[in-house]
């Protein structure tokens, strides 16, 4: 299925890197490195220079933490959206939020995509996205509330649960006016899942792809990588890249990443091997 994100259109062989820009003081990975406004703007612009197709701006830590009001979230993310939009028109701007009110504010300021990483917790979200002819990510969180970390979650079949939830949310979004070619699904590795659940979702990712909805994966430096390899937070890049390439080979199309240059290179090499793009040069043994 062709993919439309704002004014940008992609075909099935475009592997898109979504750069993570957190305007939070307590993100699990960067620990507030881009909490300052200018730092967040600089990080987003630099990510595009390094090969990101999408920048995903977040103003609230995904997991449990200090309460952030709707007004504060808007104050964190809206100026970054405006600044990046003024600086670059060649990038898709995404905002990671579960609040429709935040979505409305950023969409009117130039955002193209709402990454609703808490699975439709706000029932108004799809209608707001549709009103701005924007794109939407529909995510699986096992029915849990935003910013929770559920304990000992069980599924009869985690992949079947992911597929049922994400396709239901996607069809509901279309029914509420979001364009079908502007909806993605995200299995949400580590969200309401233990490491074995996330690994099962990864190895069976082709089943999600078979639904016809474009698949986004957010694998970057997550705990399932760390627990699989017994590695700390800052040691997981090679494991993340292995999972990224594996997911691309299973048909995923968008890859949310902290390490943009490395992710871009890994995906571009896969694309060259598959014949989806030409080598940058063919000199060896010919010159």
C-alpha cells in the first residue's frame, strides 16, 4: 500500500527512519539531553541531515513519572514543531502524544503525523487528525492506560492480540475520516509486553504486514534488546540494528530510532542488497 504522510508520499520499498526528539527531562535513553528548546530544535534538524525522513517530537515520558499537564506538553512540543517546519519542508514532522488537544495544537502549526503511542486512549484523536488531513499511528498497549507499566501481562497469543487491536483502531480511524493511506500500525515493543512477547512479535512481524497496514516499529535501545543480550542502556545499538534489519526484511516500513546515522546506513545497505536502490558507486574491479 502506498503511504501518505502529510504532503509526502512513499512506496513499499521506502524504508523510513523516524528520529526520536524528546523534550522531556526524564526520557529513559537520553536523560534530558534535548529538554532545552534549542537543543531539541538542533537535534531535529541534525537528524534530517543524517538521513531521517521523519522527526518524532515528544513532550511526555512514555512510562510512569512526573505529571505533565496538557498545557505544559503543548509548551514543550509546539515550538519545536514550528521551528523545524520553518527550517525544513523536506521532512515529515510527527508528535508523540495521546492527547487530542495537543494533537490539534501541533497539527495547526505544521505537524504531519500523530504518533498515538497509547492506543487511542483519547477517543477524539482520530477525528482531530482527520480534520487536518494528517496521518496517524495506531498502537497496541494491551488496553492499559497511558504512562503505566503493567505487571505480569499475559496473552493467549500476543501477535493475534496485536493484530486485532491495531486493525480495529486503524479501521475506526478510517471510519472517522483519516485517509486509509495515512494510517500506520505499531505493535509497541515493550509496551504491556515482556521480552518474550516483544521477541515473538518481532519474529512474526510478517503477520502484521499481511494485514495490509504499513507497520512502524519502535525498537531503539529498548529493554527487550537489553534483556536478550544482557546489555545496559547505552550498549544496545548493534542489537537494535540487528532487530531493525530483521524487521525490515519481514516488511516493516518505518523505524523509530535514537541512532539515526547508523539506522539509515543499515536500512540503505539492505535496500541495495534487495535491489530497491542502486549502489552509490561501482568502481571496484572496473576502474
